[in-house]
């Protein structure tokens, strides 16, 4: 309702998503050479900052310590990184999730409060919508994306389980400082401005309460936005839409 009434839309940090696999690429072990080099650089930095701690320890002994540390810690490091990434990403980025399908019963069930909500269709060619951000198609896969520590993939945030393909999802990624923070349920949510002119149509759920139904029609009165009631089929498991004049 906020989109229609106040021209603002929620940008969600990944850690608020229900799916525990979001922004969590599969555990990929760093290349040992890369990992050893990172440890070596950290050890050299420590030697510069605390030379007295390393006094009397020869370079060969330090090298063996570094090698042993890399061997024993490479797997725990990869696992910790896998758990760390969603929360750390959520400090900096949020996502707007969109769908190309307005007629999927599971989507209405999960995301429109069991048909008590509604679906908003945006005009993707509108200049204000295009300035809002670029929608990227979600990649559905039977395996999580991998994460290469030396050359991180920019697409890991677009990968979702194959069984969610029915969502037909596109995503727009945002840097959170460009949005306005808002608290709901004790957790941050971010609201970004999206002009009402970007709204092309609204589809009202067949179980929507009368008050909400009337409020939406009032908000859209005098606009060019198309309005539809969702009608369950009497013959199969599909929905049709009847335009409200």
C-alpha cells in the first residue's frame, strides 16, 4: 500500500530473507597458495607492529608456522566465510525482488497473504523505473554458486535453488546508504522512492478485505493505472483477471 500511497518501496537486506541459502555460496576452499600468501602478509604486518614478539625466531621457523596454520585452518576459514557473507553483505546491500508472473498461485499464497493482498505491475520501460536500477534475472540452479576468493563472482547474489523457478524472479541490487532506514520488528528495512507513475496495473486478491480494496481504488482514482480483480477458476487451478472500470 505504501508504494501507491507514499511512492516508496522496501529494499530488503539479504539476512531478512526467509531462505537460509540466500547470499550463501557453497563452501569453496581458497587456493592454498593464495591462502598462504594472505597469512604471510598478515604475519609480516604483525612482525612490523610487534617486533619484540618475533625476536629470536628465525625466518625458517616462521615459514613452518605459517604453513602449518594454513593447512589446519583453510577449511574452518572457508566455513566461517560462508556463514559470515550474508550478514556482512546485509550491512551494505539490499535487494528489490520482482517477478515476471502475476498468475502463480504459490506466489499469491506466499507473498500476497494467501490472496488477501495484491500484485503491482510496474512499467519497466518508464524512465523513472529505469533510473531506479537494472533488474537482473535470477539464475536457478541445483547447486549453490561457488565463491572464488581470488576472483569473486559478481553473480552469487542472483543464484537460487532450482525448485524456486516458478517465482520467475528478477532482482535490483542497491547500496543501502542511498536508501532511508526504517525499523520493523526490531530489524532495519530500507525505503526508497519509486514514483507512482511507474505503476502500470494493480491486481487485487480475491480474498482481500473490503476496506483495503476500496482504499486502493480510491488511491488510483483519476490515474491511468489499470485495476483488476483476481478470479479463481471454477474448472482448474488457475486465476483470471477481471478489469475494474
